[in-house]
C-alpha cells in the first residue's frame, strides 16, 4: 500500500519523489530498469530538453545533471 504513486522516473518524477515528505510511502515506477548495470543498454531519461531555469533549480537542490544526459544521442 502506498500513499503516492509517481509514474515516470525522469527529471520531474525523480525530483518530486525526492522532495516529498518522508512520512509518505512513495512508489516511483518507470519503464526502465533503474538497477541495470549494463551502461550501453541504458537510454536517457529525457531528450536533454531540460530548460535552463529547471537545470538551475536542480543544481540548487544539489542534483547534478550528467553531461551525457544533456548532450548524448537518443
């Protein structure tokens, strides 16, 4: 049983899950296997289209965005 279910572990879903109060039981689901160890099979969680103001807010929260996410090919 969960209090909140977030569908999509991209920038918005992952940030929301992290920012919610710890008193909530949260389920974060995504179609990708986030525990997969094989780098070449991973796809970017977004198209690299994170607005500059969103990037600044993520940085303010201590969340970095790997350069490959912003510049890599899909």
